[in-house]
C-alpha cells in the first residue's frame, strides 16, 4: 500500500499522523518526507527527506520500486509538488490513497476544500481521496457532519467522506511531540514508571520524567484504540 498524506495548508497534523497512525501499522513501508521547513519530520524514524523541485524524480523512482510507502507532503513543498504532479501526470495514480487531514478550523476547512479540488483536477478518483478528521474534541464525536458541514457539502462527490475516520484530540500527542517514540511504543513499554516516580532516592529531574512517562502510560491505551480503529477503517475502504 502506498499513501500520500497531503494538505495545501500547514498545521493539520500530517507528520503526527504519519508517526502515530501509519508508520507503526505499516512496518515495512519506506517513509518519505517532502518538506524544507518542518522540523517535526525529525520525529520520524528512518525517513528519506526530499524536496519537490530537483528531487521529484527520486520520488518517482521510489514509487516505482517500493510496495509499501508513506509520503508526508509538507505545506512548504505542496505547490511545487502539485506543479511536478502536473508534469508527471500519472505519478499521482501510483498512490493507493491520498489521506487529507483536516482540523475543525475555518481556514483549515477552506484550505482542505482547495486541496481536494486540486486532487480532483489531477484526476484522482474520489475513492482514493480519504478525508481524515483530525484533532476532534471527544465530546464532538457524534457531530462530525455538523462540525465539518461546509467541507462535506462541497467535496462529498470528489472525495471519500467517512465520519469514522476521526482522530480525537488527546493530550498524549502533545506530550510525545519531539520524541522519536509513538503511542504504540508507550503502550508496549512495561517500565514501572509509577514506582520510579515514588522512589525518594532519585533526583528531582528523574522523578519528573518518570511522572510524565507514567501519565503517558495511562493515556496511551485510549489513543491506541482510536488509532487502530481508524487504520482498520482506512484500509477496509
């Protein structure tokens, strides 16, 4: 499976989705970051970094050779990427899905509409364009169509809208920002951070770190269930 994660706008959580949602569930996938300014791509392990201008040919080669691929398209490279995709007009068809994240923000919604329209103009079929509703407050879980009504009304015939593709706004994503490990890694960690935090013989910095890790351990299972459900929905079509 080959997935392009894209939005013309920044701050949609694209790299966070690659890190926590896709890469842990596609362990054999090559990860490519097309970005010149996003420091967050440093959170991704074994990532190939390309720019969309003079290294686009390398991406085409990777698309040809790899069976499993995740491409994280940063907003700073999006316009150049679109220009290159018009030049190499069939390259976009090598992706099984284009995952388009959107957050509940008016400007983000406008930019997501533009993104889907651009993909539509590149002849990407609606069933390959998957809109993912990101950073949604948990209490809005049953109001996705209301929260994103403007977006859905305009692009529903040009993209796949499934209101089960929702990543909720959990604090653990902020807690793990900048770290190389993921929600999946935290759940798998069997360290007794609670006992370490309560060990009075340790220095204060170590105890503070243990307290944070203990919080992460308690928060991670809920986020992991959400991530698993979204990925299952994504690949099931």
